[in-house]
C-alpha cells in the first residue's frame, strides 16, 4: 500500500499521475476517486473518460447492490452507516447506538424477506442448485478457516481454474444433507441469493423507506426514520444518485470517479457518494480474479473520513485487500488527519511505501517521523522542501 502526504501545491497529483502512467502495465484494474480531475491525463491516455457525479446527474449507485456477491455482515454494516448518515446521527451517544441497532434490525428483516421471496419463485432444481452451492461454500470455509465471503471468492476461483473439482464438491452432498443445512443455516442460503440478482432486482432505498413505514414494531421510531429517509429517495432532493438500479459500470481496466462538480453546499451528498463509490469498488475488486493485480487511488482521504462508517471500509482495504492482490493508495494533506483516527494502526502498519512532501507543519512532520522512525536529517529535509507553485522558472516538486 502507498500513502502520499503533502500540503496543497506541492505536486502530489503530478507525481502520482506519472507513477500511474509508468506502472500501468503491471495492473489489470485501476480505480481512482478524486475531486478536481487531477488524474484525467492518465485516464484519458487509456482511452477512458472520468465518470463525473452531479447532484442532478444520471449516474446512480444503489447502496443495496452487492455486485454479484453474497450479502455479508460487512455489506449490512455499510448499509447501516449509509442510512444512519442519511437520516442524521443523534448527538446523544445512547440514542445514536439505539438508532443504528434499529436500522440494522430492520435491514436484516428486509434482507430475509427479499431472499425468501426470491427462493419461492425458483423452480425445485434451481433452489436445490442454490442450496448445494451455499453448502459447498460453507464446507470450503470450514475446511480452510475462512470467512463466508472469502470462501465464496475462493470457491468461485476454484470453479474457474479447476471446474471438475468444484463440480465434484457441489454434487457430492445428499438430499438429507441439503435439507439439514438449510434448516440449520437459513441465513447462509438467503445471503447467497443476492449473488444471483441482477442490478434491477436488488432492494433500493425506496424499498427500505416503505418497509419502515409499514413496520409493525418500533412504529413511532420507524415512521420518523422513514420520513427523514424520504429525502434520499428518488424524486427527493438527495435521491437521484442513490435510489434506483445501479447504472455505473465498473468494468474495464480503468474506472475514474470525479466528485468535484458536486457543490460545496451539497458536501453531505459528496461525502455519501464517495462512501458508496468506495464500497462499490470494494465489492467490484472482490469480484475480480484474485490473481489479477489491482489498485485503488483515493484522493483527499480526509473528506472521506468525515462520513460515519468510512473508517471501517478503509480498515478493510488496508488490512485484507493484500490477499486480493490489490494496492491501496491514499493521498492526504497532513499526517494528523490519519493519526487522529481509530484506524491509524491499520493504515500505518499495513503501508510499506510512502511519498512524503512538505505538509507545511513542523509538528505534523515530527509526528510522522516519530511513527515511521525517520531520522532527524530526513525530517529537516522534508521541512525544507520548496513548493513548486511560486517557482517562476522551471517549477519542480521536491
């Protein structure tokens, strides 16, 4: 992983663009999330235009879309964070915890209802095939000590590389074993349903808002949440980018998201869009072949960290995406914005490459030097780095 730090105007984006161009041939997939089109030259050199998000634009990212992956606890946690941020998080910590618990409970019930409805419409052979696959993934997870989502990804890779071995595992279960598994682990079968759904078949923000309105428990609280969530439904002031089937394609060797045209007055929307983009990219990267080299670039990470729930995504990216052959690159203006979060250990401990420019703050550079074990000479050299923007002749970056 790579972390790039430096004050505005130090040349971070220029250096990173050159780095992307020079190393492009090593990677099968590159994703960029930024504001300002700093890396548009790299993207356009690949024959691809950036995807520009606007509050009244046509692009939609459905937060409920699992992108052909099973529903997971992580996916549900990010949905809970999205809904909590949309309706507003109470200042009182106890109320905020109760609100998150309430949202999580009803999301889980809606998940189960949607899966059961899909299962009812399957033919007997289709239902049996789904249960066999769920049991195969469960067996693979138990055999190799993996999480459910890791087992799904490894078993899918096995189907690609050694289809006969995968087929033998799927067909080896008796009918009684299938029945027993479905009775003991209904949620595992239900979660796998979502890996088979097309974008238009997934749940939406409107579906959850209507579910809250019709809830038979926690009636008063659910109706209050439904009223607030209405603003984020299609036709509402914030709903266009979120409430419909996802129509943003993540396929191709390069995907570039630009958030700079979302106005500052709508910064809450920009933060949520960034949150959902990274969550969507996380799902997409997981769906790609594990042996493919991939990379994800996040510009101005401090804006992303302002969204509740974003720290969990970054922690997952830095701690576990090495196993998917993915390099994560984040760009920030100061080290303190990382050091003052609960994920400092996850980011710093899992980063082996740093590009350090002058952050403009001695205390910030001293703190960075202490955590990385930099020498005094290195720290003083960083603090003497000259900004390129005031240089009239032959500007360059240090």
